C-alpha cells in the first residue's frame, strides 16, 4: 500500500512517456514536412501544395507540448 501515492506513480509515468512520444512525433513530422517542402521546391511545385499553415499548426502544438513537458517533469521527479 505505501503512502497512498503508489496508485499515482504508474499514471504519472505513463503520461510522461506519452508527452515524450508526442514531442518526438512532432519533431519527426516537422522534419518530414521540411523534406516534402524541399522536394516540392526542387521540382518547382512549391505553390501547388499549401503546407505552410499545417506546419505552423504543428509548430504551435510542439510549443504547447514542450510547455506541458516542463510542467510535469518536476512533478514526475518528485513523485518517484
């Protein structure tokens, strides 16, 4: 049983892993979007596909996830 916080630890750890996974996925998606943009530029078709707004949305989501990550990291460190 412990101090009553044992039930919280797996949940906190699980959520922390999810945030790290989401951060990784956002970075990977931004890298893929940049590669795709480069591909379009090389073929002079950068104006046929509008990815700018989508990229901006992903960047905003990345910033939000980074903030969440910094907020829960100290909490997670204290709980374990």
